[in-house]
């Protein structure tokens, strides 16, 4: 299946929107298309083992949830399962199709979704898909939409499980792209244009010489992952370069729908969806520690944080960490102006860089108007050696943006706030102290972190 075939299948699925016109606005189509695509894909995957899985559940019914989860995942061969006898499939003999009882389709569809394992139910809860079921039922659209979706075979029979997951991933990502474009989203909000992501990934990964190593393992993290575009493109880059590589993807996002899309995308492609966390990255860092309780770090980090977003809601937590943990936390070098949340994401990522002796790390991040270099970030400065690339991007709606790539492969990482300008005697110029190089985690050799220091405004 080539790119054109992926696009054609995605367009065929998206054409179901023709049934939604009127009751749904153009920017609302994705609220139906994306969840039902996920549902149909999972139904196709579970269909061959449906009878065996239900028999297994009957055998272990009443056992603790952990045991049921383990045996059911073994029965299906996937990290999810469905305990409902119903199927989202065409009405035919030998199949308990949802379409067999049109009068009760809405409650039966809700019951079918609730039959899934908790990890899948969480996705549909964050999609708020129950609201769409009610709306389509009230507008007499539900049967037609489900009937149309049931005609798509998303099992990709004839391909290996890995190949099928990859092909479905391409189709789903094309649907995400179409949905984002039709929703007319602000630049950097939940979805980043693919051409921007590809540029970012190329800047970040092209210099890396060890990606061709046999069975190399690399960790990739996006603290504002949205629908997961940066993670997916970075993973594809590495796998295209080295089919034996093992990229491990991690992300977090605060927006319910974006998180649901990203987590569904990971499950569709066979990735570990548990690594995609939901919540506020600043107040509840889901990737602060690894399974052994050690501070987590990553080989590569990418982000396109929201532009011009204030951090007032998180101010108390952030300033508490700054004042109590200093450089042992994420914000020891100080906090930026209240409307520069993007710079906080950079500090968050720098705190997760690996030590040079551990192979170091590289960061790629998009800034609106490049606050690091135009002065929008107050007196913050990041200097060489870590600054590797600055690339001007064409932002949507005519706004300029820059992709910034940093690396930590040297003894020191420059990160700090300039001292405030001091008034000089009349007739003389002003003095302005440049920041000294900071250590790997922002601490100067022999220096204790100050309780609080802000950049000048």
C-alpha cells in the first residue's frame, strides 16, 4: 500500500462526513470520524479471536481484574479486549452485528464500547463520544453512519501484524491531518503541519551516526504531544533508516481530545500507549521518574508548545518548585514572563537531557517569533555549544516561527538569565553581565541554586 492508497482509503472514510452535513459543522466532523475509525479498527483486530476471548472470560469471570486483564490479553493477542458479544460489522449470518437491532442501536453501541478493556474505554471517554452517539441518534443519522463504517475492512488481511499496524497508522494520521485542516486550528494547537514536523525531525536526527546500529534503542519524548505527529514522524524516520531499530515513544498532553487521538494512534500502530500520559506537564509531570524510581531522561525531545499561552493556572506549582528545588528541579534558572509558557517547556525539556557520558541528548522545539533571539523572552539566553540549528519557519496565518535544535554532548550547557541592567553614572554606558556557562542541569560549578531569580523584563 503506497501513499496514494493510504490517502484514498482515508478520503473514502472521510466521505462519510457527507451524511453529517447539516447537524454537524465542518470543524466537528472529526468528533465522529476519528473515534469510529478507531472502533472499527479494533473490532477488525478482535474479530478472529472473539469466540475464544468470550469463552476465556466465562472461565475466569469473578476473578480479580488483574487476572482477567492478563488472560484476556493473552486470548486476543493485543493489549486490549472486548467482553461484549456485539460486533461493529456488517449484518450477516453468524455475526452479532450492532446493525441487527436498529431500534436499539444507540444503547447497544454504548454497551459495546463499555465492553472494552479500561484502556480503550478511557480513550472514548476523553473523546466524549457518548455525546456524539446521542446527537446522531436524535438526528436519525446513527444507523447510516455505523452501516457505512461497517463496510470498511481495516484488518489489512494478507499483511503481517506489524505491516498492518504501520499501514493503518498511515491512514489514521491522514485522517488526523484532514480533521485538523478542516477544524482550522491555530498554529501549534494540538496539530503541527507535517512539513514543519519533517523539517524538525531532519534537523534533529540527520547528524546522528548511531541510528543505523543493529537493534539500537532510542527514547523520544514530546511534552506537548497533541495528536502525536512529532512522535510518529520521528519514529518513521528512524524505522525507515533502520528497520531493526526500536524507538520508544513518550508524550503528554492536557487536551482530552488530542490525548485520545494520540493514544489511539499508538495503539493502532502497536506502540506502548501507556507511555502517552494525560494531564498538565507542568503541574503533574507523568514522566518524571522511570520504573526504577530514577529521574527519567531521553535521547531525543521535540515540541511545538502553544504560542503565547499564559501559565497563571500553574503559577503556584511552578514557583513552588522553583523556590524549593532550585536547580534540582526544572525551573532553578528562574521563570519567564507570565505569557511565555513556551519557554517553560524548553526548561522542562532541558531538565530531561542526558549527561554527555550517557550519550547526551538533542532537543528540537518551535518558538513563535523565536523568543530566544528576538528578546521576547526577556533576558534569557541560550548559547553555544548546545545551540545547533536555528531555522525560520513559515507559520500559519502569516506568523513567523523558528525551529531551535539544542544538544547536550559537551561538558557544559549554557542556560541562565542575564543579570538586570544597572544604571551607570551619567555620561557613561550601561553595564550588562552575560550569563556564565551552567552545568548539565543548570548549576554552575560550586554554586548553590538561588531560591529565586527572574530574568529582567
